[in-house]
C-alpha cells in the first residue's frame, strides 16, 4: 500500500534529481585547504606521470582536468568498484572533464555501474545529495542550470 509519505518522498527525490548537477570546484577545494593539483596528480595514469616528471612546468588545474578526461580516464582501472563512493564520483566527474554531471547520473554510477555483490552500495538519491553537499575533501559543488547532461 502506498502512503502519502511514500508519494511525497518519491516526488521530493524526483525534484532533487532533476535540478542537481555537480562539479569539482577548485575554489571550494582551496577553501577546504586541499591542493587539487596534488589530488589530480595522484589520479594520473602511469604514462602521464612519467611525462609530467620530465616537464619543467607543472600543469594548471584546468590542464590536469582536460588531460585526465582525454587520457587517464580511458585507462583500465581508472575507476574500480572497490573504491570509496566519493572517489568513484570524483573520478567520474573528472572523466567528464568537470562538466556538470546530474545527481541522477552519479547515483546510477554508484549504485548500478560500479556496484558489485562484494561491494554493494544502497543509498537513496537524497542520501547521495546529502553526502555530496557535506563533502569536506573533494571539493564537490552543486551547480544549477546545466543545459546538457553528461
């Protein structure tokens, strides 16, 4: 039997899904005293890391994001099911070039795409939104008005 509370919860989650998009916000990372460049370097593939050792100039945050999206994210193992949920989201947003990714898509990635029987994740859309909104490490930031969905 469906109760009014069930209908209200479903409607609330649906409205949350439709308008919530997330990016990694460099300014938020700085506010959290995080070095996004260091975080990005740790997620670079071995061939990029070798190339970066030879480079005199360190890439900017934007260059790291572009190169991760174009190269590193295409490498096997860039995202693995055994990674923590927020790490999967961080790498997923990076693989999209830090373009806004909908909460609905992030929820799918966490609960369906990277789910395994040994590493199940059961989180509601509203629960995932709370996790992203209270993030104090990765620099996730909600953005509105995204015109395209990744």
